[in-house]
């Protein structure tokens, strides 16, 4: 896992490789994601989650929401075609993969997590 | 036809009949908060059973418990299709009680509402994994359909091989765009309607009978 940080007041970004996730059970993956998000980090998964894992992520997220402490997550996935697979995030992670990139962050810190075909935009406060 | 094959065939016939007569399919009404799921569920229930399912509201997360209306018999072209309708809480990945304060709800009630909403969303996800045979996915056609929640939920439904119809609701609104919804989910059939005004309900019932009958 790569950790990019912009200083004490900054935003920590956890880039989690597909390799690191592949050996984990569903609940371990969800725990890893939500632990990061609870700390205020932006978690980027190189390989994304399966539909069943996404369904459980929503369920567990709901069970952890608590007033004034945690209001849930923002999540966006980014399906990459072969042509796009040489982008900057891949170079950071140093891997090439055809599966979907997923960005997850704490809802209260991310103003908009916008997505179009070529871009995920996150405004972090 | 060998003896074994014919026995097998007749067993299949019996189970087919048991299914269609004894066990109505459970059709989950899913979608984001405020899309009009309860308004639609109430209209279907009222049209075919005479009574409603639950309260509708412009405040999101009005439905915080899945509610079921059993044995709704929809008559179409001489056939009767019997389904159970499950009206579910709107699915989201975040709930902030502060949002309810804008609707003149007291803080204490807002906190309770948000807690119930989170339980409701979890419950809706659980129903989807365990107890749903078909899905009507309701969207507000005046809103952007390209949201992560919609993409994820449709993906979850597809991965479980559950038949799904997309309902483009609120076509009575000026900003409504059915096209935007069919572009977002070209792999599924989109049915336009206004659950509030009862527009295009004939096609709605035709499609329900065709997909879930
Ligand atoms: N204009 C218009 N408004 C509608 C229509 N259907 C529902 N509404 C309104 O949309 C709001 C939400 O309706 P509900 O049926 O409570 O929505 P829901 O999807 O059940 O919402 P939750 O239970 O909170 O997830 C209410 O104010 C309804 O009157 C429609 O076809 N047209
Ligand atoms: Mg409702």
C-alpha cells in the first residue's frame, strides 16, 4: 500500500493494490477500507470490489454511521479500458490492470466526488 | 422418452405449478431516496387490492422499514399475475441527520430518523441478497441517473441474476428526461411513468406481468 500525504493538516491517500486485496476475505477488505475512511483518508482500490462486496460495504457503512462522528462514505468507480490503463494512477501504483479503479472517502470531508468517462474529481475539505 | 426422463418432466411440471400458484414472486421496489417508490407501491396496491402500503413524503428516508403487501393480483389480458410487493427504504452510502433539520425536524427526531434510515438501508440490502425474486428500480427522471449508488445497485442486482425493470418516474415534471435514464442503463428496459398522477400505468402493469408473471 502506498501512502501519499501532504503534511500534518493534509489528506492521506491510501492506494491499495489489487494484489494486496486479492488474498483478503470480504470482511477484511471492508474493514481495511472503512478503517482508512474513519481516519479521514481517501482510499483508492486498484481493483475495486465485487457486486456482493459492494453490497456488504453499504450495509456495514450504514451500521457504523453515528451522529456528528461518521456520516458515511462517498464512492466512485472508474471502469478503465485498455487505452486508459496507462494513466497516472497506474504509474503511481506501478501496475497495469483492466479492472475498475474505486475511490472511497468519508462523506463529510468530500464535497463532490464527480465522475465522467475520463475523470474522477474529489474536493476534499 | 425414457421412464426416468418422463418422471423428471412431470416433477418439473408440478414444481412449476406449485411456484406459479402457491408462491407469489417477491418484487422489491428499489431506488434512491425520494424517487417515488412508496407512491408507486401505494398506487399498485390501491389499484389491485384497495389499500395502501405506507406514507409518502417529500422528506428523504420516509420509508425506513421494508414493507410488504402480499398477494397483489394483477389482471392482464385474461391472465392473473400474483406478486408480493416489497417497498424498500431508499438506498444511499451516507446519511447525515443535519439534512433533516432543513425540513423543520427537531434535532432529536432528526437523529432518530437518521438512525432508522441507516438500519433501513442495511435491511434493504439484506432483502436484496436473500429474499427478492424481481426488482423494479425507480428513478426520479428529473434527476441525474449517473450516480454511483444507481450503478452499484444495478450491478448488485445483475450479479444475482434478478430480473429488473427500470421505472423512469415523475415524467410530469418539466425537467424529466426518460432518454437520460435509458442511456444510463441501455441493457435494461425503461418504463416511463408518473406514479403521482397515474400516467402510463397500463404499460407499467403490462411490463410487470411480462417480466414477473
Ligand atoms: N411530481 C411527481 N412527484 C412524485 C411522483 N412520485 C412521487 N412523487 C413525490 O416525490 C416525493 C417522494 O415520494 P415517495 O413515494 O415518498 O418516495 P420514496 O422513493 O418512497 O422515498 P423514501 O421512502 O424516502 O426512500 C413525494 O413528495 C411524492 O409526492 C411523480 O410521479 N411525480
Ligand atoms: Mg418510501
